[in-house]
């Protein structure tokens, strides 16, 4: 990657390294704070400012959302945050889990009231068009839409959808040394040009909230949750319940 | 970090030196702040009051209290949002702890019996368990280091609360008497490198902690943790069985994941 080719990312990395250096502190006790983990800068997370559209597009023919590709098929090249930024993202994820406030936080999130299959007469103000392999989807605030028989239908986040900025209230999810952003069932990877692309749920990811259309399934005596072909296993991490993306369990 | 501090301090001193050089030697600036050493105070009164409250707790073989804790979260807009939990804690020295944290959206219960830490998510009826060292002091650290669990208010639980609380303080101040839910209390304030904290101690023969605030001054937005402690019981015995976890009907055990090596270690 040529650094000067991506001024937005370059500026982000510069700001991260220069100004967002902060200490992590355990919460709820002096002992926890005195026993805190290593400092690191915070990765970029921008507030959403969707572009305005004067009116909704005309509904066209019905097309079902395409199947998600296999998790191994990650699109494009992700922006590569440095090891310090990855460590900060990991710390942020752990802090959020320890506070156990995911359910309350989600109450205020725009995307919390939507689930795939919901039908809408019109798109929300501020929608933007997302083209994926010749088909137009629509997007606003972390929610993706397709055209339906009479209006629009909320769909599971389509892999390869490219949005300029993260939706509100994402959580950072670190898998290995890769930083993902997660909201409303969508995993996003930042691209070298600064945009964010929906990717398949990465194995080993741990999220605080299930996708909105997740349903429980019992396999081999264990309860999993299934959403859009992805299995989530409840675990306890950092003292709170979270959901681990796992391969399809044996029934 | 200290290196940055010294570099920053050096730059400040250089700038201060430049400013001073431009001032007439005989005219000290109006309203000049006091010498830095005057700000770095350790109030003996604050220390004595804190020690009395901590020793009072340390001498109790068992105690319990209820209360409410607030933890602020800074949202995308930079606004500090308070999330609250009702709290109930039972402690039996040296190796018994039971803690309930509850709200309509999240409810967790913790048991430690000298051998095992169990965390029950009451909303889902799922629990995880992990082996722990045989004392409270070691267990709260192991819970943090090995499983990433932050137990709120464990400063009251450890065997030497005074040593624990003052391990890293830089200043200690006394702000007199103020009420906490109608109970007259001594108001103390302490600063550390990474947090500031305040404590309100009941004025009377039983120096009970009634309020506790931690300010995370190095985090964006400087969020705070606040605890109001009520319904203290320092006399009633607590049965050992109260600290042993018995799974509720229908509860499922889930994996309690360990943190990766070298994460959450003390620095």
C-alpha cells in the first residue's frame, strides 16, 4: 500500500498514534485499577453521517439476498492496524464485556429495532445505495434492505457491502491480530481507503450481542444460536456472557 | 509513560523559564499558583479517617451490605451515560464471597467458597466456574488475571483494605462532613496516577463506608464509578453454605474462558 494514496487512513493512524494514548483501568475498585493492563492507542470508530437522499428509489423486482460466501473468502485487503492499535481494540473489547452493559447500550442503537424479514413501505431518510455484483441493496444506520414485493425488506448484512463509515454503536472484535467492528449481526473490516466492508462472520470471534435473527438450536445437548448460517456458542468471557462464532457443530 | 511525563515536564519548565526571563525580576505574577509541593498534600486527617474505616472492616470476620452502583459509559457522541446495578455483597473472611449485580437487562451472581469462583447469568440461567486460590486476596487477583473478571468493591473485601487503598495514592485531602442519604459522613478525596477516588465514611462509632467514587481520569470522557452502600450488617453470622453455588433448576454450564497469556497482567 502506498501511504500517500490513502490520506484518510494515514491521517487516522497519525491521530491514533499521536493523541489517543490512554491507560486502561479496571473498573469498580482501586485494586482493579492498580492491577490494570497495558496502555495502547484506540482505533478509529467514527460516528455515522449517512448522505441524504431526497426521496426513496422506486421498488424494482424482487430479489432475495444472495448466500453468504464461506468464511475463508475474505474480500479485498483489510487495513492493517499496528500491534498497539490491535492491543487497544482487544482491551476495549474486554472492558466492554466486563461492564456487562451490551443489552442496555443496544437499547439506544438505531439498528436495535430491526431484524431480517421486516417489511418497510419506504426507506429511512438518509439511505444510500449499495451495489454488490450488479444488484442494488440499500443501507442506513447498520441496516441493509432489498427491494420487496411492495416496498423494501430488511435483510441479513450482505457480504461485500461497502459503507463509508461505521454504523453507530459498533463493538470492536479482535480475532488473532485482526480488528473487526460488529453491529446488528454484521462484521465489518476497515479497508485501506478508510471504508468498511461487510465480511463473513470470522471463526473465533466473540460478540456481546447475538444477531437480531438468531434462533436457538440444540445440538449434541448444547445450546447454540444460528443466524444466517453462522453458529454462535454462549461462553463466559471477562465475567459476562458472550457468543463465540464456531463451525457447524455435529448434531 | 514516565519518560513522556518527564519530557513534557521538561518542556513546560523550559517554557516557564522563557516566560520568567521576560518578566521583571521584582514583580511576581499576580495570582500565581502555589508551589507545586503545596498541591501534593497527604492530609493526616484523611489518612487517619481512612485507616479507621479500613481497620474497622478488616476486623469484621463477616459482613454484608446492599447498595447501588453506577458505572458511566461514554457513548459515540461523547456523552457520559450512567448504567446502574443494585448490589448485594456478603463477605466471610478469609475465603467467602457472594455478590449479586442486578438490573432489568443484566443480572449476575458470583460465589466464591475458597475453592471455586462461579458466575451465574440469571437472565439466561447460564453459569461458568473456575478454580481459585484459597484466600480472598489471591482469588480476586486470580479472577482478574486469569479470567478477566473485575469484581466491583473488592477493596472492601481484601484482608488489608488500608494498604490496598493507599498503595498508589499521591494526594489525600479532607473535605469535612457531608450527608450521604441522610447519614453524616467524612468526605475524603485521593489522587493516583491513573484514577482519582473519593470516599464517604460514616461519622460515628462505626466508621462504615457509605459512598465511593472512582474517576477514570485517563479514559476519554473521564467516566466515573459510583457506589452507595446501605443496609450494612456487621453482626450477623453468615453460614458457609451461603458461599457454595448450587445450580438453579434448568441452569446450564458454559465455558469460562481464560484470558490469553500475558493479557491483563499487572504492569
